[in-house]
C-alpha cells in the first residue's frame, strides 16, 4: 500500500505513521522523514513482527563469538538456525478495512482505506482473515516464548559476568 500526502510546511521532526485495523488497534508503526509538498511512503501490509530471542551469553563451544565481525560491538546475538529469520512470524494483513494515522508535529490526521483481495488468490476473504488471525497467534506465541528466554538470558549473563569477575579469587 502506498500512502501519499502533502504538507504545507516542512515538519520539525520525522512523522509517525500508524496503520490501524478495523477495531482501531495499531498494527504497524512507521517513522518517515518528510518535506514540504508532496510525500509518499509505503506499507508492505505486514503487521509488526514478534520479539525474537536475543542471546547475551558466550556459548561454551565458541568462547570467541563476540570477536566475530557480525557480533563485534553488539550486546546480543540472534538465533540463526532452525529457519528463524527477521521475517519469521510476521503476519500479513487480510483484506478488509483499515485506517492510516499520520502525526505531524503533534497533530494527528486519520484516513480510512481498504485492502482488497487479490483476484488471483483462490482462498476466500474469510479464509484469509482466519489465516491472519492464526498468524497473529503464532507471532504472539513467538513473542511470549522469546520474552521468557530473553529474561533467562539476562540472568545467565549476570551469572557469566560474576564468574568472570570472581575468577581466580580465593574464597
């Protein structure tokens, strides 16, 4: 979906664009740099994705992992196996009514829009709505699991740091 809008003046800060479902729930947040005059931005019809696991500890089988280029100067690393990617568990919006809310310098403007079903897709609109509902449940389950693992990973990192700090010290 493409959103086109015109601004009389250049905004003082990036714009906040929110996509809302039919119930008014924010399903996607975008931040856009805009200028005076005609502007446009796109939304790929994806909801916000799940929270993913962010590992903080050093794996015993690779004590030098934090020296690797991909993790240098970072505090976390993602799981890069089991088919898990940044796109895992990201729901796709079903056909239906939505709204876009554009906030410019603290003032919000809302406009309704509709996503129509691609005629090449053989599934019914009801099936697509049910699919999105299931995708949302999967996303939320991934987030719940990741949140628990991330909490444990903080504890593990604290223990790892204490062990390093106290290494070689006599009791």
